């Protein structure tokens, strides 16, 4: 529910029917997959334009933004990327802090609404603010600008999952009087990091 396109438009199947091309300034600087999750070709490597890679918008948000960041900023290390998320000062608003309980359907709906808002504002909109449509080209700048959103959503998902696991395992994370401190304790972050390694 924290990946914006997992709770987005049904008309385009969460961005799965929006084919896009990533335009790379350097030939073959990155090597992204050219198949969807079912093994169907998304257009090959575009032999006439080898600096293009074909994708759909959903796959960009599922993995390409992360793969791009790992290759460009984290020395090809998934662990370094994960550590960058656990080291983030994730700003949790008072409203988000009040809604950490995955057993409460209202909270889960709130998380979905956050993703819906991010889908409309960031996933479906190009850097110029115009809607991304089928066949459009995007640049690496789109991937880099959207990385902040991806990391924030992963961080919040990890914190909320850690909270849910602690509640399910019987730990009282609120014993310090409540509030966000119970969520941000070292144990929660260790759980989050461990889950992200799976």
C-alpha cells in the first residue's frame, strides 16, 4: 500500500498500461530490464535508439528508481541503499503518528490515501507537471527527483511494519507514554532493517 501506484488508477492498471521510455544521456550507462513481471517484452532494447530503455510506469516505481539510485549513488550496494533509509530522519506528522496501527482499517485507508496523493503528484506527473501518457519519454532526472518520495514511502512502510510486528509479538512500544518515540526506538529500526534485507 505504500508504493503509490499500488493504490492508483484502475483505468491504467496502476501505470501498467502506460509504456514509457527512459532517455539516458550516456549509452548503456545503466542496464534496466526490458520485460514486465510476467516475462512479456516491453519493446526490447530499441536497437535504433540504444540510449532508450522501454518500461511501463508501474515498473519504474516498483524497481527502476531504486536500481538507478543503487547504481548511481550507492556503489551498486543494496545494503548501502537500505542503510540510507534507516538513517533518514523520517518526518512523521502528528496525524501519521496517531495512525500507526495496521489493525485499524481507518489507518490502512489513510496510508492508501497518502499513496494515492503521491501517485497523482509525483508518479503520474512529469517534472514539468504534465501527465505522463503512454509512449512518453522521461529522463533520468525524473528517476532522481522521485527517489525522495520512494525512500520516504519505504521508510514509512518499514516503520509501520516494525510497529505492527512489535504489536503482534507482544511488545508494548507505547510503554514510554505513547507517541512517536516508541516507534523510533532502536529495536524498531533494527526490525525495519532486518525486514528490508529479505
